C-alpha cells in the first residue's frame, strides 16, 4: 500500500525531510540532507528516514525499461 505524501509536498517542496518510522511524521526539514539529519538527531531521533520532497509531482505507473 502506498503512502500519500500530498501534505508533505505542499509544505516541504524542494526540501529534505527526516521522518519517523511511520514514514508520515516529519521530525525535521532542511535545504540539505545534513541539515535535516542533524536537526532530527538533536530532537532525539536515533535513525530517521531521510528523503527529498520533489519540486513538482510527476505521476509514475508501472515499470521502467
């Protein structure tokens, strides 16, 4: 089952985010992965999930060949 990140896109477009294990809750964000990681670690997250929220949404269905 996919996770809907529509709200993340609206708020964190073009930023790196550190997420909790639920892959929905943002712990920290920043312009770089290091900024997001460091802020999440300061807030007590031992191993946050890092991802970059794209600048625009592009649909993808199927596999690439």
